[in-house]
């Protein structure tokens, strides 16, 4: 259960980090701290709180949260290393991703290259989906799965891919102003994801059905936030709350987009019956048993059968 708790903690910390990343972007505070990995010459963890004002507060808080997520991911990877098998590999992937994310953020400051933000933002959302998947795979609910038809399994994977493409288009809108591509991506998401959620609810699966309902609720919330963010940025209409609302809408919109993607990935994992077996290979929906060992005839009982149903 330690790995599961660490994964959940990393999910929460990453969600908060995404919020602060959005605040950094939408307040223009990305370069409020001109050096990296230090902060105005101070060690990251020793910068005085009295100096955290204005844009420095957003940027330095973002860095502190990033370091916290990095430490949590390191602990999670260590816990998963002991589990072996695919979980060990996914833990290492998570660790490599968070390190790459930190380096990208630092290079954005040092090199003054805005295009690095186009990678930095979507990678954060991918990392959130990865640790959310690890939280699911290390939970007791990941063990037993119900039979799911092949069409729904494939459609769930497509829904996750389309949702991530929309996140990338959202980054292009934020940093390059590509509005109509993002609108087109939204149409694609709303064309596919509700179909997946409707079919997933009908499976009666103990995980997929409630997750599909939550995903549908997030989708509705995202629609409202997207319309609000569009009106705040691209229309002359008066918005209640003015600057505060104009700041909050895109930040929350970005967070809910990450939660949507994480939910679609976990749903795809569940519907496809992907279960990592500690110390063995990935378990899918096709049944295959390892051959008996030459020494014992009946095979090593510590080895686990790969299960999967067509």
C-alpha cells in the first residue's frame, strides 16, 4: 500500500503544480526569477520568504512544488522498484519524465526560448496521467476485470489519444494563438469521449462505470470553462470578477484538461484489462501460461500466469 499512497500523493502534488504552472504562464511570471537552478543566487530551498512577492511568488512556488513532485516521484520509483516487473519500469519512466520536465523548465529560463513551453506544458499533463495510472494499478481495485468487447477497448485508447492531442493544441493556443485548431480539437473530443463513457457505463464494471460518470462530469465542466476562457480572452464582453476571473478561467481549464486526460488513460487501462504483475510481464486480456520448467515438470509456482480474454 505504500506505493499506492505515494502515487496518490504524487497525483495531488502534480495537480497543484499544474495550477501554479498555469498561474506562472497567465501572469507572465515565467521569467520573474532570471536564474536557474538557483533563485537570485540563493539555494532553491533557502530563498527568503520575504522576497516571494508578485511574479516571484508564482515562479518560485512553482519551482518548490516541482522539487516536491520530484522527491515524491523518486520515493514512488523506489517503492515500485521493489515490486519488480512492469511497475518497476513505469516507476523509472515516471522518474525520467519528472527529471526531463525540471530540465525543460530550467532551460526555458536560461535559454529564453518560448517554444520550450510547448513541450513543458503537455509533458506535465502526460506525467499527471502516468502517476494517476500508477495510483490505479497499485490499488486493490485493479485486480479483477470484467470482459469488455474489443471495439470499446480500442475506442477508449483512441479517446485518450484525441484528448492528449487536444492538450497539445491547447498549448499552441496559449503560446502561439492557434485558436481554431483548439476549437476543432474540442469538437473531436466531444464527439468521441461521450460515446466511450456511455458504453463504459453499460459494462457495469466496478471501476469503469463510475470513472465514466466522473469523466462525463469533467467534460461538461471543461466545456463551461472553455467557453468562459474564450469569452475572457477573445471577446469584448464584460466578465464578472474581471481580472481575477480572467486569470482563474484558463488556469482551471488547464487543470481540468489534465484531469480529463488522466481519467481517459485510466479508463483505457481498465477497459483493456492491463494489469502489471509484480516481477512478471504485463497482463492483458489474452490467456497464455508459461511452459513447465524442465526441473519440476509442473513449473515454478512463483511464476504467474498471463491472463487475458479475447
